């Protein structure tokens, strides 16, 4: 894919009023989601669940792309249409999660680095043939006693940059996801400091690997108080601090920032996104790439029952539309009540 095509796909992913659905749960994660509604994680249930989401009428008004798991990219809907084709027909771009997950860094307790670079060039070629337009790689950064270390930040940034370069070589837009976890009792000050350093090092390594910034998307976490911190920052403070960090670290050449929800409730993730856009205009599009914050209310309504599909789709559509409104700062609590 030529440089201008990479740029066009990246811009389309963060088009006004739209964001990305992360439906790339690994086998372990989808099992936990299904355990919560007491259904078995088998191939048939996974297909039925994804089909319920992807065939929701009108989601293309709010969703520009969907990140898929390897199995899902190879799966077809009940009528035999491959999911990638089904999404493309709606004008939604199919993407693929390509990392192999985090492993412990030897001699650095509590810290991990994401694996999956081996053989990635070949896998990307195949994913492109299967219809993937973009990819995702997640790095995991924990805040704790004397962590993260520079070693951990450097190892993850280097892997993210290598991945991004390989994607662009293959004509696939990389989503670069350095997630600073909200687990812990740390203050919002500490989260801001760690997020800033994580992004600073990540962009240094991306430029070092000659990654085209105009042809990538950043998927960061928001600057929030640790989950167990006694003092929780309010929505406005989270928005202000997050935008401040981004302005200090993310070049204006990057077309868009698609936030992860990272364990926030569905409504809170929408409120934060809305508050950030209300502070605009910004140098880049400020969008979303949510998994749980888009899916949670829908999966609870679905419960694995075909009879509940229509109700679950209605809830999923509403959630997507609320986040679409948050893209320009026009989301209100009344929208939840209307749902």
C-alpha cells in the first residue's frame, strides 16, 4: 500500500463522529466474558455473539472499524459471509490483533513485554489477503513500587515500533497501544507522569524505525487515578490531564488518538471522551477504540439467547451512538435516559 493509502485508511478510522470497536478478545478473555453470563465459550457461541454485534443495523453511523481476533477474521456469519466481508459491505474496515500477549521480563518482577514479532511479516501478508486493513499491538505498563522501569518502557516501545514498521511495509495501518493499567492505588499525578514517559519513549522509537506517523493511530489509556486510590479524579480533571500529556508527547502528524476504555464503566468512558472533545479543537482527532465500554451492556442483555438478539442490538447501537456524540462533545446524560 502506498503512503497515501495508509494515510487515507488511518484518517477513515478516525472519521468525524466515528470510532473503533475492539472485538479482538483472546480465547481467555472471551471465556471470562462468557463465564459472566454463564454460557460456554465454544466456536458456535463466539460466532453467534460476534454476529449479533456486527449485524446490528446502523452501527456504521458510529463505527469505522472493528479489531478482530485471528479466529474471528477466519469466521463466517451464519449465512456463510466471512465476517471481514460482512463488515466491509457496511463500510466498516476489518482489522486484526497481531500480538501474542505479554510475558514476564526476566529479573524485572511485575513487568511484562509483549511478544509476537517472530514471523509477523508472514502473518501480516496473510491477514492482508484475508481483508485486514489495519492491525493492533498492545503493550502493558503497570504502575507500582519502583515500576515501570526504563527497561520495561524501552522494551515495549521498541516492540511497538518494530510492529508498526512491519505493518506499514505490508500496507496495513498500525494501531499502537501502550496501555498504562489503572490497577493499583497510585494517584492521578503518578499516572500522568508514567503516561507521559511511556508516550515520549514510544514516539522516539517509532521515529527511529521510520514509521510514517500520518499512517498510524495511537491507542493510549487515559490519565486516571489508580482503581484503588482513595481520591478519584473527576471527569474534567481526567480530560484536562490526558489532553495535556498528549499535547506534550504526540506529534500533530498523527491523524487520530483512539482511546481504550481500560476497565472503566461504559458510561464513564463515554463521559471522559466527551469532556476531552469539549476541550477542543485538538491537533488530532480524539476518538475511541472500546471493547468492554461498547460491549458490556449488550452482552448482559444477550445472555447467549437468540430471543434476546434484537434487544441486545438496540443497546449496542445506543452505546455506539453515545460515543459518536462524545466525539464532538455533544453527549449528554439524557441520551442514557432515552435509551
